[in-house]
C-alpha cells in the first residue's frame, strides 16, 4: 500500500453567528489518499479494543486540528488534538456539519493541519483497509451522558469479524430494557471504525441503520470477516 498526497480546496471558516460557523472551499489543504495493494494476503492482527479506554472528560492538551483522509469507502474527516482523537466521520454523513460546529463552539476554530494523533490514525487506517490490522490503539475523547459513554465503551469490546445486537449491548451495560436507547447512543458515536458502531446489528441479524450508509456497513463487516478469522485462534 502507498500513500499519495494531493492538494484540494481547504474549508474556510465564515461566521454566521457568534456561536456557529459555515465552511466553504476557498484555500488549500492537504488530503491523504490510501491506495490498497490488491495482492496483499496478510490477515488482520488480533485486536484488543479495550486496551486503550476512551479518554472521556479529559482535558484538551492542545488545539484541535482536522484533516481529510480518502479511503476505499470515500473521504473521511478526522479531528484531533495532540493527545486524542475527537471525530472520525465519512464526509457525506448528514450529521457531520453539526458535529464540527459543536466542536468549534466548545474548542474554537479547527484548522486544517496534522499532528501526531492524526498521523497515527492515518497509519492505522492504512493497515485496516489493507487487511493487516484492526487494532487502532488510539486514545479518543467523546463526551455524552453516562449511558452513552458506557455504550461507546462497550462497542470497543466487540472484536472485528463479530457483531452484537442492540439488546446484547444493553445487557453489557447493565440496562437490558434499553435496547432502543442503545441504538440512539450508537447513532451518536462520532468516531467511526475506532469506536466500531458498525458492528451492532438488529436482533434478527439485519443491518438496520448506519450513519455512513448501509452499503458501507456491509462492506466493513464483510471486510472484517474476511481478514479477522485468524485472530480468534490466538485470542
């Protein structure tokens, strides 16, 4: 796999009110593209998703920055400070604009730059899409209710190649009657892949909803099943 750097219009911030910002494409930024090696026959390494716990309620160590990452499933937007990942979403997700606005409201202008966390993410995403590893091992920050945070933590315990139902996650967090609320918390996850909300399905095995699109959810699950089967031999 190789990484190709190209340049595309940067999103420039315009104030529409004192609290929110709109973006347009006026100045230049760096975009990172992954190219898969189709001949690769390496399998995903075993992942211990719980090894790096979410850094919930942590103090921001530095300024938030963002970058665009092109993947085989389309471009993604990533936001991080110097210590943790705050957001990773497919660029065409409807909720993304609002999520970026809320981060800017809380933390200030998010410039298009890079840092060590984003560089690490880029490397891990390259391994993931090449079928080498799903072990992201990246600290994350997501603020929500206590229930939402417990759901997001439970998502990180689902091994690649496996799925859980909303009811299963409700059982894990100790509130078996809250399957519907699990679905809502799952949809509120802002850190795709690293916090693998795509591994949650309906009780009947149906894919149900996914903010990135059901076609992506199916692709991700098929991809993980293809490469992750050897992981369970060593778990």
